């Protein structure tokens, strides 16, 4: 096998740029994809280092006792985006909330991708009763009215499970319900790829099933999955915001959805508590959506010039 | 025709496992603590002994879990949705909720199709033009915003800052009516939530139409049509759109569930008395019989939408009818 690899390498160099290099060039030329990458990078930076810029601790009711509750934005520069009735500083809270939303978005997606890849790979690579059953389960999951089930799940979990778990509950719930798209696409891609010549070549060279699946097929499946994962992060953040906004989330952890829920209570008088966290959500979700769209353009060989 | 019937029956049969899956999931979640009565007692401190007794009867808590499930399912299938913990029979209350939700969802869907498809076609026809960039940018913003948040923003602007439209409810219960009459009053209440829902769906439909049109416009038969001297209008709308629209309608039909699922947050924002708002209230107050009934009804609505979509698909795409 190593002989074949070393023989193939100089040949590849003659052919010019590798797959990844071509994709990177296409990605770089796509302005909106770059914008998406920059936004996502900024979002990750804020999630990790935002706590150092935040003037007040997470869920701190500082202003309630210090006479600065319900301040409008851009008036007092100690509270640039204003404060809530309850005395929470909106700017600090947005910075603290970033980590929660990133955690939910990314970790739930990771769970979904892991589950979806395994189920999709099995359903695509093998044939028979088990894979037919997996396909059936995937299709059933597609049709479920997922959000109401997630909401009920979150509400019951709120009561039964210790509050200390916080966002992890939501992460697990979203992860459990997010895998069907990944599984479906993985299965389709594997059905297509496993008949291609390079897989047959590997098989005739005596490669084992698992080697073919992991080294040859899964690597090729990854590009549509990366695209889907990016869009799924966006979707998960939106769902987390809805769960928290409706009051089914974790009441002690800073998230943008929780801030929006509190803002809605006083929306008639304190519009700023609703406006600014919403903008934060839109920017973060937009970043992942732009990134996903851009990756999809860059990685799709069918529309390559 | 026989094969079409066959196809529809096959698709309709698929509804059964979905229905059962939802019922099992819902039932398992509400029985996660072994006994739904425990959940209610833990969550709602002010619950009375009479309410708990009623709940025990509804769930048959003296039986083991798997027996309870069949009691509940057979009750549901016979139209006995149980008693709400707070306000009488669930079945009598759920029907107006369905109506109010559809009053919002169906016009939004039709409007969104009517607006989104032409915009998507325009965008695809003028790919990489300024108009196309504007449209795709607006559309990606549209799918990145939480639906309910757009609603809150519109309420702040058009209801509080400019007192033009009502901020909550589907109608005024008593005079003074908005714009003078009860009918116009209902319209006034509909405008804001309907605009939000339409806006978000237009974004999705525009993106879908654009992608599918781009794919179709590249194909040979479009070139052949142009070469044989058909007008650009005819090529676009008669030949290309006809093929591009099938996947759009399919996805829209199948994602009716997602639309409905977006309802809880949006309906709560506008206090719109539909299924979604009722669901949120019932889940917050742990009114489990109501919650279960709403989830099952939403599932039935989604399944009905899917079967209608399959029918439309068989109609639009002759290949389905042949095989």
C-alpha cells in the first residue's frame, strides 16, 4: 500500500493543485463566504475572550442596587447598550451569552454529525434489513414536528433534572434530533461513491471493509457534511434562542435567548433589551449560514469552472 | 391511474409509523418520571388534590406504563383528548386553535409562494447581477433572523412607536374595534404576524427557486428551446420554471411541519390564540393532556400536508405516475 502511495504522489504534483487547494482558491474568491468566516471567527473570539471585556459578571443584578436599572442605550457609557429593569447590563450579558450559544450550536451539531455519519454510513454501505430499518427511522425523524417535541422535552427536563446541568440538556436534546439530514445525505453520497472506480480498485487491492469505508469513502463524504454542519450550527443557535425565549431553557446561564425573553417582558418601554441581543443572534447565525453557502460553492465539483 | 393510486396509498401508509413514533415519543417524555402526576406535582406547587386525581384517571396511573400507552392512544383515536388541568375538555378547545393557526399559516404560505417564486426566477435569470446580489443577501438575512424577533421589532415600530396596528391577539373582544368594524379589526390584527411569517417564508422559497432555476437553465433543452426561436418569457416560465418548481413545492410542502413548528414562538410574541401559543401556555403550566393533544394534532396536520404534497408531486411530475 505504501508503494502505491509513493508512486501516486509525484503524479499528483504534475496534475497541479490538490482538491483542497482548488476548494480554498474558490472559497477565497467568494466574498460572502469570507465574510462568513470572519464573522464566525469573531463570534468564537467573543465567546472565549468576551468575559474579559465584559464590565459585569454573568447574570449580575448590579444596577438594581446601584440606581442604574432600566437605562436606555448610548446614555451612560458605563452601560453602552442600556440595562434591564432587573439591573442586568445588556452589553455584558450579550458578551457572556455568546459562549452559551456557541456551545449549544457547535456541540449539538457535533453530536448530530457523529450519530448521522454512523447511521448514514451503515445504511449506505450495507444493504439488507438493518439498513432498510435505519433508512425508515431516518425518514420518520424527518417528518416529526421536531420543535414541539424538543420544547416538551426541554420543559419536562427542566423539572426532572437538576438545574446545574444548564445548557448541556439543550445540547443533548438538539443533538438527538438533528442527525437525520446528516444521515440522509451521508447515505446518498455513500451509495454514489461506493460504485465509483477508485473504491473498486481499493477493493481489488484487498483493502478491508473498514479501511475502504474510513479511508476512501468517508473522506469523500466529508465535503457535503461540512456544509450541512455549518448550516446546522446556525439552525441550532436559532432553536436554542427559541427554547430560551419561551422560558424552557436554563434560567441561570447567560444566553441571548434568555435575554430576549426578559426583554420581551418590558418590550413596551425598554426596546433596547429586545433589539441588541437579537442583532447578536442575527450576526452569529448569518456568519454560519454564509460560511455554509460559501463552502457549498467551493466544495461542489459540479459547478467548478 | 392505478399506479398513481398505488403510489398515494404507499405514501399514506408511511404516515402510520410516523404517527406511532410521535405518540410513543410524546408519551415517553411525559411519563419520563414514571408517573406524569409526579412531574405536575414537582412543577406546579399550587396544584389541588382534585386536579391530581383527574390526571391519575386520565393516565390510568394504576396500570403499568405500556398498558397506559394503549389506553391513551385508544382514547386519542376515539376523539377523547381528556380534560385540561385547568379549563374543561381539551377536544372542545383545540378546534378553534387549529382554525386560528391555519388562518395565519395558509395565507402566509400562499403569499410567500406568490412573492418568492417570481423573485427567485428573476434572481436566477440575472445571476451575478446587482439585483441578484441584493436578493441573495436579503434572503440569507431573512433565514438568519429568529422569526419571533422580527415580530418583536415590528411590534416596537408599528404598534408602540407608531400606534398603527394592534400588538397582540387575533381580534378585539369588544369595541372599540380597529378600523371601525369587527371584520377590519381581524384584518388589522392579522397584518403584523402575517407579514413576519410571509417574510421568512419568502426568503426560503426565493433561495430554493433560485438554486433550482439555475440548475434547470443550464440544461440542453433550454438551449434547444431558445435556438428554435421561443421567446425568452416562454422559455423561462413555460419550460424552465415548470421543471424547477417541482422540487420547490415538494420541499415547501414537506417543510410545512417546520412552518407550523415555528408557530410557538411567533404566536407567543403576538399572543395569537392558535395551536402554538396554546402549546407554550400548556407546557409552561404542565397541562399534560393539552400538550399531548396539541402535539398529536400538529403531527396529523403535518402528515396531511405531506400526503397533499405527494399528490401534487405526482400531478406535476409524470415520472412518478409511470413507475
